[in-house]
């Protein structure tokens, strides 16, 4: 039995106050939300009018400064405008408020010193409260006052209220937490955001043939192939075996395309005139918006496309008009496949690309990202360690990013997100990252958001309508070993809208039917997955704020297929654990056969006689036994979601050199002596695997040689035995044969001897093809 994981790496169940309610058992007593309420003071600065002139030019450059104790936020300023409109919202965390008065000051931007134009003050005890779904508070006009409290010229339209993070103004508001962040770009980098993955399609290009090609050298047989380019993807066919000016290929090329289709498919027919020299015989460009979209396995119509050849005249490319070459192709956008951009084991979406093929949703997944505890310092600022943490959650096509909590090892997000669920056998991934793009981090050059850890939750392991509140350990594997970077506290609820639909999903294929009717090869899937992840990461990195490439690749587990000694060991022991049950049954049966416990062996004899006499009871007995085991194990069913297991992953016992090899680049960047040592180690492991595979092949070949007459005496004996067995079994009732065989297997040790049995001796003497191996 496995030892429990270290307490430090264990999952911990919690009982937080969610939406003001408290978890009692499995139910939520409050119907509010899956997050703890956080109180904020909101200030919406809408606009101003009739502001007095301050400059020599008779105009002003106004902006508004919102002050609350030591916290200060400011709007953008307008040049030479006495009736500006800002419509900006400021949010101050109630936990950090240490003042009793809120000041909203209008100032005139100046080169030397900004001029005071007027202010509006509010007593915090007089500010109203607003809780959604109440309507938003209507802004009002307030007359500006000077420092003494006397009215001055100008009015300011404001709305001030106390609310929670559920307020609609919360995502776009300036937060007091961000008071130390400088620059508009940095401010946008800390906001929460919802992203959508681009819609991906597989593009199938079936290159059939070409006609009337015109190679420059008419005296040789052309070696023609087709090169296809889409964005940064380039594929090519084999060289046509016909070697003529009318070559044929009938070969499929597969690409990943994303909406909107901006780049055309470029096809070029080329002739291999020398080992490293190709001559372009013609090109054509095909815009993807006009390509046929296929939703099933029915073939689309083929089409001929004219090839254009460019000739260089006086240093400029000119199209050659007199050119009649054509290429015959079948091109379609495959809507019946699911474009795999994630590791198959952790897929969060399995729907086909084409929306008309989607089935109805089966439920809703709600995730409340509450807080994190005990985060490690990720970088140094002003001589001390600091962490600016944010979370990213990915399920289906929807990505969410929480706001960044500045300089905190115990950040509180309390943000809730919802996803539609179409398949219960999917996984949501939540990652925690350190924001390295604040305070001009982009200008530092090559700044990358550091990974703090991630959590995966498989929806099929969750009970429906139950709120799971747990603190998950954030574990990251470093070259010097596994390290706990902190804990993330989350509330998760999976609500099923139709139990019948969800149960029906368990009988459906995991992937859309096109994956089984026209399956893609393993190498195609690997290449297409790589292209899909590149497209997704590039598109999300161009959003505002960007979801950066290193974040997307970590969430999508890019690189998890690379060789790892640690992972190989873990997978081997997983297989042994699976086979452990079979081995245990084999040991138990061996004890029965050797009469270790005579009473049990006698009972097995009685059961065996009953089953032989009444064979119709065999299957019902097996299924009843499995039913009873399942009911018995229900008492010990898992009550918590699965989480990262360091012992299962062999992360806590991996050798430092194995981890260094796992973190090595591809191709390697290590010194030659280390690479040689690792290569020798890999050769020794491969040698053992080679021996095991050879032994398996030997046993299979011995079975084949029973009737192959490779050993004429052995085959004669076997054929004669088969004839005698056929006659005996024909004249003897099957139940008698079964009883005799069973009693022989279960015979008492007094009638056994330690030497191998006659059939085993015969089998081991059969020839195999190992004699023919070099």
C-alpha cells in the first residue's frame, strides 16, 4: 500500500465564507456566489463643465485626482478643454481605507506645478451601498469648492458608492492596489480579462495532379513536387513517380487555419533540378474564405487552378502571360474534426469545429478563485523579494485572467467565472503566474511571466451540485527538485442541467466521428497540435492585456511529450500498479492450488463443481460479484478532487541529473561528456527494453511454429495430439472434461512435483527465429 503524500503537499479541505454564507455539509446556505465578499469604495468620475481658465491662453488642461488617505488615483488630462469627459472608475479596497474623508480634486496640468481648480469632499459614513442586481447609481453634479470650503466656478459629475467585486464597474476600474504601478501599459497589464481562443479549422489539401508543366530543361525527366505554405506552416508532397510534365500525386496535406482567414494558401509546383536547387514551375494563391467547408465524410468537388509563373526582367518580377499550366486539387476546411491544441489527456473541449455539429450543453462549471497562501518571492525589488500574482483559468475556448495583486504573498482575488460544459470527461486547468511586466518590465528586454504552479480538475470526478472548497498545493518541478510555491484556494461547483444527457455522453465517442471515419496519423496529429498551439499563443499574446506565450504554453502543456527519465519511471510503475491486481489474483490462485488454506480450497472446489454443472450461472456470478465489490467500495469513495501527486510522478525521488536532462533544451545544450554519459545510460535502458521485446517476439514465434513444420517432430507430435484431443472431446461430455481439467489444476501438493509441466517443456523446445538474427 502506498504511503500518504507528505502533509506539505496534500490537498486541504476548507470552509470559507462564500458570498456572506457558510458551507454546511455539501450545500451552500447562501445563494450569492462562490467567492468571499470584498468591499470596495467606488468613485465614477464622469465629466466636468464650466471650469475656470487658468492658462495665459484663457483655457485649462484639466484632470481629476481622487484621494483617500495615502492612496491617490488620477484621470487622464485634456488639453485646452473646459468641459472634459473622463468616465473613469476608481476602486479603493475597504480593508486598506485608513481615512474618513474622500477628496475628488480637479487640477490644471502645468509644466512646473499643477494648479488647484476645486474639489468635492465626501464623508465615508454618508456614502450609500449598492449590491447588484440593483441598478447602477446615477451620477450627480457637484459644485466645486476651494480649500476653505467656499463655492467656486465649475461643476463635477460624480457617482460614489460602496460595493463589492460583483459590481459591473469592478473589472475596468483603477484599483488602489495598483497605486505603485507606473505607466498606462503597466496598468492595463494588471486588469482581469476574458479571452477566447481563435476558431481553428483543419485545412485539407488533396493534391491530385498537374498538367502541361514547362520545365526550363526539356531534355530531362522532371522531378516535380508541390510545396504548400499557409502562414508559417510549410508542407510538401513527395516527388511524383510519373516524372513527366503531367505528374500525379494524390496526396493529402493538412494545415491548421484560424478565423478570420487573413492569409491565403500559397501553392507552388517545383522541379528538383539539383540536390539543393529547386526551380519554381508555377504558383497559385487560394483565399481561404472561398474554400468549401465540409462537415461530414462526403468528398467535396475537385477544381483546377491556373499556375502563374514569374520571370525576372531587369531585376523586377513580371507575370508570364503565355502559360497554360494547371493543377488539379480538392481543398476543404474540415468542420467535422476537433482541432487538438491541448494534450489529449487534459483536453477541456472535444467538440467539432463546425457549430452546427455541436450538441447541447449538459451543465455549468463555476469556479471561484478565492486567494493564495504562502507564495514564494519570485523576484527582487528594492532589495527585497516580491510577487505580483495573477491566475489564468482555461476551459474550452474560454480563457480567464484575474487581476494582478501587487506585492503580496497572500493575494486575495475573489473572482468567479462560469463555463458551459458539453462533456463531463474534460479537464479545467488553473495556473498561477508572477507578473513581470510592471514598472517598465517590457523595456528590460525578454521579461517572462514566471510560473508559480497549476492545478487540474477533471469534471467527471466531481459530484454534481456540490461545492468543493479546497486549498490546492502549487507544485513546480525545478532542476533541483520539486518545490511547493504556495497554495491556491478555490471553490468549484459543477451543476448538471440534464442528468440523462450527461449519462448518454458516456456512450458516445470521445472525439467527433470524423476522427474515426478518416483518422489522422500520429505524426500528423503531433505536427498539427504544435501548429495549433503556436496559433493560439500568438493570437492571445496580441490581446490587451496580452496573455503571453510562456503562459499559454504552460497551460497547454507544450513540451510534455519530450523524453524524461523521471516520467518514464513513473509510467512504468503506473503499469505495474495496474497489473498489481492481476498479479495478486495469480498469487491467490496459486495458494488455492497449493492448498495453503485447505478450507478455502475445498470451498473453491465446491464452487467450481456448481459452475461446471450449471454453466448458465457463470456470467451472473461474475457480474454479481463485481456489483458487490462496487457497492462495498462506495463507502471509501474519494471525497476530494484529484490533485498533483509528487510520489506518483516520482518528482520527490528523481535524481538531480535526471531532472537536469528533463530541463535540457532540444537539441541539447549540455557539454559533450554529460551528453555521452546520458546517451550510454539511455542505451543500457534501451538494451533491457530490447531484450523484453525480443522475448515477447520469441514466444509468439514459438506459437506460430506449432503448425509451420519448422521442427517436423514437434509439429508431428502437436498435430497427432490435436487429432486425439478432437476425438476424445467429441465423445466425452464437456462437463466431464472441465471437471477433470479443474481437479487436475487444483490437485493436492502431494500429487505435484517441482519440475515444469509437460506442455511447458514442449513449448520451450519449439524453435523461434532468433537463430536467423544477425
